[in-house]
């Protein structure tokens, strides 16, 4: 989106609340980075200043952002805008208290610098980690009687079976491609082929999440 929601699809009045979100877009232009998004009903009670959220931006379907202000309604100057929604809450605890925003605004005014640059300087490291696909077993989807029957190609059937065993052992954790590759020892091509087959069959669900730690912080299947 452009600042304040240009190039989006849902009329502003459709949302019960709104949020100003600091988004790491990679843009270097002065003044860019804080955008207005609609807050869907499902997030109204949990989203707050300092929340780390997932939003779409331009052609990028999911990027992390930090809520810097919440609005019960849009000011008159923004009533005509069309806004995209905040997609999800990525981190339950806010990265800074709501009172911190007042302090940062005072710094920006005192030094005559952009509010965006102050937020970027004050933000804890790691907030704008890269989002990447994670995969989790869908226990509600019936398993096939035989993977070999479902996937006649012997190599694919074997790889799918290997990944399913890993994901079932890790449940309810979701694993990244990097973690699956480390634990399965499959080549990247075979791994992606098997994951795609499992997602298509709805045995595995794909979500976007922050890059996850390995071994020391996420238990291996043997340790679960």
C-alpha cells in the first residue's frame, strides 16, 4: 500500500478500528514507513500499541510491522481512503509500552527528525526478522491408507512419508523449510516437492512466521 492505505481493496468504514503500523518495506525515502491499516473484529481486543503484526504491502503478501498508534475511527481527512487489514498478531507481548510513543514523538520534535527514523533507532533488534513459510501437521485431515498408492512415484512417496513423520512428531510446532531440510536430509528440490504435495492434499498447513531457531531452542523429534 501507499501511506494510509492507497492501492487496497476494503472501504475504511468496514473496520471496527484502525492502526498506524511501522512497516519495514526496504524503502529509503524520507517519510515512508508508517501506514494505516484496518483492524478486523477478531483482533480488536488483542491488538495494542507495540504489537508486532503481519501486514501486506504492495506485492509483498506478508511483512512484519509494529503498531505505533491505534484509532477508534479515522480522522475526516482519511475517511475516503481504502485500507488493507492487519492480517494477524505475530507476537503476543508488545515490544514497547504505549507511553513510549509519546516519548519518541517528543524526541522527533526536539531534534527535528522524522518520526520514522526515531522509531527505527529505538526499536528492539530482531523485531523486523524475515517472515518465512512454516509447516504444521493438520491432524483433522484423514491420512491416506498408503502413501505409495497416493503418490505412485516411489521417491516422492518416500519423501512425503519422511516429512509427515517429522511434522507429526513436532506437532503442534510448525517447522520451517530449513528445519525440515536439516532433519530430513532431503535435497532442496525433493523437500519442496514433498512439502507442496502435502500442502495440496491438506495434510499440512502452511503459515508465515518469524525465522525460527534450530536445535538448541526447538526440540528435535527425538526429544518431543
